């Protein structure tokens, strides 16, 4: 069987889900270094100060952002800070268990009110400079020495902390600083329903870490838009296979771009034998072991134990071992009270990727998920902070009470990053450095594996152009 036999075409969504494609000249004219051809990305988009400032002005304040996990703020009075491109937002759990997102700035003289994560004593936000206070909902509760101020300075509506839009979905807190923005469901259409199908709403944080990378936020996340890099970057995942085998494996992945800048890749299986991945028991178990040891996400130790328990029950060369392993996993989950998503076509996304514009990705597998978020770091277009979560589905009633950031770790830290993320991080900074070579002018993209990158850039141009003067 040749690569041509297996290659699924790059699949474009249809109808209302279809991407808009290349922008018209009137959009391109409003953006520096615009996307003019879906196969090429101008290199300046990753380091230009002018482009970076337009993102700060026209992207981040006007789009929906995954700001926090709900389990970061489990109880009333809990808060966590979310920072994006120099703007600090406090995500605060209210007494009625709803969530508000408040701009983290005192209405008196601009002092930041809280940092990091914690609980607000007495249910009050207190300015550390002069002691002005606010209730959990952002309403003013106390002005120190208020008789010293003219009435015009003490209007209660003016004193209230400014809010963002907030919506909760799948255990996540999403915010939008633009109070006139469309609903979250419109923004996430159509990928929200794809992730609902694999049960991401049942998942909770196993661990959460960060790394600071010397690369533009877009460069960092684009490394995870495709599986084309696996052969060279993660050769251990081929389990001894050569480049020809790697190309065959890459060809068994289908890519789809959507409107709103979103994208996915997933198994190209269509129910036909030629598309079905076939593993014997040892290959299947070893593939799981590589994910457990390489990143502690997607496949976890308990999943591996369940699979290993079938080793002597099913012949090694039985082509139905994979089906039996998944059935055993679901049988265990039912007995343990773990709410797995129903089996069905959505399972094609296992081991794949959903990208949600502008800066969040989820890679579900079984009842687990790896999640990534990329953001600018310290007002520098060539640095980003990259969040990594390992999510899993716990038995009902046994979910961890609170999720906390483990820490910010160097990209080469072998104690805190497995082999797989270290391999990915190593390429990202080398890409950023290479952009500055006089021998390089633009990224050139595969129309099979990499058009999700251009789809993201084209949506970014539309976002900027729609608000630029």
C-alpha cells in the first residue's frame, strides 16, 4: 500500500462551518504583512512590533479567551489572576457560585488589587496602597477617608470595578473584555460540539505547568497544529519504524479547517479496513507506555495497567486487541464511577487535536486530555508563556478540590517535563531564531498538513482589519 492509497485529502468544512479562506484586498490593506496566499506566511508576523501592537489593541480585548479552569476557584471568595498582553483580570467565584471577571485595577490610583491565586479575606478586594475595598462582585464597599473627596469622585457606578463578559463551558472560565461581543457558543462554533462529544466537560486538572519560551505566541502553538512533525521530532513514537513508515502514519490523519479560525486533526478512519490502525498487543501497550512516560497525559498509568491486564488473555497477534483494550477501559470506568463519554464517531478525535482560535488547544484521548495555551510574555513579540495541562476524568465525588499551578519550569527541565514536550520546546525557539536569517522570507505550508496555520492567520487578519481605522 502506498502513501497515495492512504492519503486523505485536506478536508474543508462545508456550509456554515466552512472557513472563509483568503481575505479580500480591502482586508489585506488594513494589516501589515498580511496573508495573501494560504500557502505562505510572512515571517514578520512573528516578530514585528507593529503587528504585535495591533494584536494587543484589536485581538486580545475583543475575543473569547480561556482564562481559567473552574477548579482553580472552587469556593466563594476564591480568585485567580489572568494576564494577557499587559492586562490583568481577576477571576472571582461569587457567593452564589457564579463567576465574575474584574479588571485588576484600583479605581483610585490604579494599584493592582491582587496577584496570583488565593482567597479574598472577608470576601473583600482590598487595595494594598490606601485600603479602598470592593465586594466580590466589584461593587465599592469602602473608601478610606471619603469625606476628603468631592462627591464627583465618589459616584458608586464609577467606583465599581470594570467587568468582562464571562461564560462557563466544560469546566473552563472564558472571558471577553468586549462587553458587546457575540456569545461564546457563536465564537466556538463548530468545535465546541466536537469536544462535548469526547466528554471534556467531565475532565479535571491532574497537573498544570508553564514554560517561558523565546518565541512568538503563534509560533509556539503552531507546533501542535499538525502531526506531520512526529517522524523527525518524536522518532520514538514510530517504535522503530523508518521514514516511509512515518509518512504512512502521517497520511492516516485527516485535517479540517473551520470558520472562526478553528481547526482539528483526527484519525482518517472511515470504517474501512485500509484506514483502521492495526496493532498487536505489544505495539498497542508500548504506544501507551511512550505517552505515559513521555508526557503523563492523554494515556495515564492506570490506563496502561488496564491494557497490560489483557496481555495474557488475548493472543498478541489478534487484530481486535485494540477494541478489547478500549472495552476493558470502559468496563473499569463504569465500575469505578468514572463518567466516560459514550462510544461513537467522536472517538476518531482521540489522539487528535482541536484548536480554538486564538490561543487554546485540546488533545483528547480516552477520558483524558492534554491542553495548551499560548500568550505573549512581558510585552515582547518574541517571547511567550506557554501553559500545559494534563486533564483526566475522576470518579464522581473524588475530583480534586482545587487546581493550582505547579510552577514555571525551564524547557530543558527533565524533572518536570517528559521527553515529548522537551522535544517540542527545542524546535520552537530554533524556529524563532531562524526567522531573522536573511536567507528566509516566509513560511511555506503543506496544503495537506498545515493549512490550519494559514486559517488561523487569515482569521487574525480579519479580526484586526474589522477594528482598525
